[in-house]
C-alpha cells in the first residue's frame, strides 16, 4: 500500500539560507502585533470591564436593528447585540450599571420585559469590574511563572543559549497571539489565556524536539559548521514537526467546525497559534542558535581546527 | 532484544483494564450508577456551563468588620483614658487613611504617650499602636486581623451553606476563593434571584441596648421618620411590630453581644403557656449576655438584624446560663418566624455578589452534544491520518489513542474533576497531541531503517533514541502544568489537571502500550521490511 508522505524523507531545505526572510516575517508579525496592542489594546470583554451578557434564543427570527433601538431606548447605557449561531440566537452585552446589585437586576428585568415572552435565556452573566481584571491578571501571572519554570528546565537540560532562543521564540508567539486578539474581533478573557497557554505549550514542545536533535547532532557531526548542523537537524525533524502539527490541527479543525459556537471561537486563535508556534520553532528558535556560540560546539570546533 | 517481561505485560494490560473499569461509570444512567459499588461511582462532574446552573462569586466585606470592631472599642477607650486622666480630643474610627480602619485620637499632652499606649494595650492586646506628634493611631495588628478574617470567612461560608440548603438547591458547591471571596455554585438553577436574596440578605445580627432617654417615634406605615437627632452614641432604628405598626427606637450604637454568639433559637412556649422563642448562646456570648442582663434588669434591649429591630424585649431576669427566652405579644407563627430569622443566622460580615453567571439547561445540553460530535470527528480524522501515514503502525497508534481517551476519562473520573467547555476542547486537543510521542518514535524507526538497520533492531533503536526527546519535551510541559496548577485559579487549574494527566497517559500509551503491541506483533512476523 502506498503511504502518505507529507514530507519526503530526505529534504535538504536550506532554512539557514533564507533565515533573513523568516526573521523579517517574524519581525513584521511581532511589530504589527505590538503596534496593534499599543494602539488598539485588547478587546476586553465584559469579563474584564464588568457588565452583563445575556445569551438568548428568540421565539422567532428577530429584527436586530429594531431590537437594538428598543433596547437603547431603555437608557441602560451602550447595548451591543450580535447574532450568534442561528438567526434566533442573540448575544446582548450591556455595560455595568451605575449603582449596586439592584441596579444590575433592574436593567436585566427591563431587557427581559422588552424582549417579551417566549424567550429562552440560555445564559446570563453579571460580572463586577474587579473580578474579571483579577482573573486575567492572575491568569497571566500563572502563565508567566509556568513559562519561566519551563525555561529554567531547558537551561538546565540543554545550554543557556538554547533557553535564550526558546525565550525569544516564545516571546514572539505570545506577542503574536496577543496581537491576534487585538487586531481581530476576538474577545480577550480567561479562555483567551488558555488559548495562549496551549499555543505556548505546543510551541515549546516543538522547539525542544528540534533542539534535542541539534544537541544530538553536535556531538555526532563534529565537522559540520553550526549553520549546516542546524539545517540538518531541522530537515531531519521536519517530518515529525509537520505530522504532529497536522494531527493537532485536524483535531482543532474538528473543534472549529463541529464544536459549537463557543468552542469554535475558542479554537480559532489556537489554530493560528499552532501555525505561529511551528513557524517560530523552525524559523526563529533554531536559526537564532547560530548567533550564540554554543560551548560544546565551540570545543568540538577547536579540536577539529 | 524485543522482550517484554511477563510482569510488565500484565501491568500494562492491568492498567488498561482498570482504565476501562473506571471510565465505564460515565456511560451509565444515574439510576444504574446508584446500584454500583461505591468505588465505581466516581464520574466526571459536568461544570455548570455544561449542565446548566448558577455560579455566584461573593465578596466578604472584611473592612467593615474591622471598622466595627474598633468602633466597639470606642466606649472602653473613652472610659479608660478618662480614668487615667489622659487628656485627648477627636477620638474616632478613621477609615480614610490608606483604607485601613484605625482608631485615632490626639493627646492634649504629648508626654502622655506611654500612658496612652498602656491604656490601649490593656483594652485590647491585639492592637498595633503608633504615636506621631501626639496623634495616636491604633490598628489591629496583622496576626489578630488574619485570625479574625479567617474565622469570619469560615463562618460566612457556614452561614451561606445553611441558607443555600434552606433554599433546597441540590448539590451546591460552596468554597473559599482567595482571601475574601466565596464561590457558590448552584447546579440546575436557572434563576438565582431567590437564592441571591437569601444569601445576599446581609443579615447581620447584634444585641444592643435601647436608649431609654428618648421615647420611641411612631410613624404610619410607608412614611419616613421625621428628622430627629438621636442622643450621642445612639441611633434610631426601624421596628415593624407584629401588628404592622412601624416605630423607631433609639438604640445604643455599642454592640453588647454580636450575633455570632447565638448558637440556637427555637420556637417554644413560656411557663405561662404563651408562644416564645428560646435563645442559646455560646460560652463567651453567655457571659456577655449575663453581664448585659445583670446591669440592665427590667430594661429594654434590641435584637437587630440588618439595621432593623426584629425584636425589642425587656430583661425580666438575669440570664445566667446563656439560655434566654423571648416571650410576649406574638402568636405561634410569629414565634416560628422569629426563631428562623435568628437561626438562619447572622453573617459575621456583609456579603456582596460581585459575579454571577447563569447558564440555562438548553445551552449546556447543546454544548455537550457539540463537544461530543467534535471529539468523535477529531478522533476519526486523526486515526485515519495516522493510518494513511504509518499503515499497520498507524493502527497501533490508533489503539493507543483509544486507550489514551479511556484512561483520560478514568483519571478525570477518579479525580472527580469538573469538565468545563475549555475542558472538552482540551480533550479533543489531547487526541491531536497524544500521537506526538508515537510520531517521534516512528520517525526514528524510519530513520534507522533508512540507515540500513534490520527491522527488529530498528524498532529497538527507534524507541531508545526517541526516548530523550520524549522525556525532555513532555517533562517541560509537565513542569509547566504543575506551575499552572500551583498559581492558577478556576478554569486554568482545571486545564492544568487535564494537561498533566494527558501527558502522563500519552507517555504510558506510547512507551508501554504501543511498544507491547509492536513487540507482540513483531514476534509473529518474519520481518523483512517494516510496514511504516
């Protein structure tokens, strides 16, 4: 039986040769994302700012502009309505009301009266402004600690140079994902942090597999120059890198297309994140190594000269 | 070379078998599940967003309590300073300075500093006192504050639990979060207004003396109290009497006994046969209540719940043993209501609902169905892909994948983990990433074969060489997961558990299970080439 070969086994792609192009691409992604973050900020949801979200299923297809007018007439501040899934499903977002609990309840009651009878309230979230920001801040803190711990492990198991390159690639991924959340209408909330985590975790995994091969080849091929060695290692692991990325993406695509609206919005940033993570492992983390003198390599070089 | 010891074989098969056994309860209906032995009843809990229900996050207002604590010291401070002839002005409880409540006053004579410190220390040893330019500032020291806060939170949780139980909600989850939060999860509830009212009723109970120097003010129902300044140290509070009449009584601000001291309240009958409510205090409360009644015999006191007087009886006797009885002009129902009100208990601190999430049952059901469909499709896609890439070896990886999922479900069930929406996504994602270890091994085996090594030796070498990579990459992720669990909260923690479990299981399936299958398979074949 013929088997599927995503990548022929003896590729000799000169990754190091076009590293300037890929560095440029990475720089554009990073600068663009940073620019987006600085100018537009993150699209914090109700989770962060405080307010409430109603997810409703109307009895009939509603006329959204009309509904928007009627809800805006309630004087409960800015009301955002969007269709979500089917035409009958709406998400209504309202900013936090001045005053205490009762003020929030009143606003929800007003909306319920306006929407009328026969509405299925599928979800009602009310969040105080403090809670969400705390969640996100604590989440980001946990992520930062986790990444730091992983990098320490890399520095111990490999050389510090590897950890530096991993940091740079990982930083690139995180900025890129954050940029994604700033440039596209994805809401930044706690689920978004999990998306960042998955991306970062995947990317570091990918990077380690490649680094591991470089470490092995350093002692195996003492006559190769560092760029040649990195190239060889990248080509040797390319098949695995693509295969694992493919299986992961297959699972994510299943989530995206069949997982329902909530899971679907959650998986899209991860899909992009996996692509970015694979790119940064191959085109950023590994080639960057050539700029740092690896000590073991240096010693091997000395012997051969 | 390719030898797997017998004990190892049985261990691998045993783990897989246990996985099936512990994952199976998830497939049973609730009624069937009840008939199973206890150790087989562990299933994965569905998170609120999946089963429908309400999630409330409450904030315990610790600052108010600290302020109140100091306010209660004011009278004693006043008396003590006067007794020791220490001149002072402006004695008050200040909350403005950097948000920490403090008791402050200014000494007329700065030389009295030491005496003032002594006086305050003798009132309350838990005070931290600073004196600057004759201004004395006393705050609760950190240790006292921490201890008190801890007990306040514990007690609040207890009261909330009692109230939620009272509302009849099934399987509520009530737990502490952070330093001053309580999480309440109410499965199956799609309108939490009732429970919120019950919990949020900032029922704070105090026993205070009625200021008899001024008469009560009667008002007709619905009209506000005419402006009347209360005597110093007192305030007017509303009392709705049994007959519906509303009056305002001047009540001393000083709390004689706080509601926490009340252990029990029951409707009963007095010795004259009238409906009454019996009160039972804890030991320190009993002592205070005895003092209070001894000094104020035949005087009126007030039981205050949420700034409203719920009862204003008169001390008929000295109450020695902490067992008091309120009797008077009420019928049996009113006595019952009052007892319930007293019993449902005082919250030691005001609670505020700062987050509320309610998911209706229809959305939860949709999410579960979509999640299942997506997981199955992900599994099929990955399985087919693996088969296309590695044929027979791909099938081995797929068998490992099936056990991966089974063991994941078994592990989550044993931990009684809560499955959330990102959790479902996590499981589907595990499917994609679990094959990674196998991919690494297979790619290595292929490399060995290309290098001209014989099939069996290639398998052996493939496993050996992929080992460091697999260990390094998985250990890194595992370290990340542990740190996330340690520092994360809520969904992030849940994600960390799924991630860690997924890693350990995929290590087992790739390094043990597929290896076993391949070994058993290879022994029966005359391997000239590998179907890879």
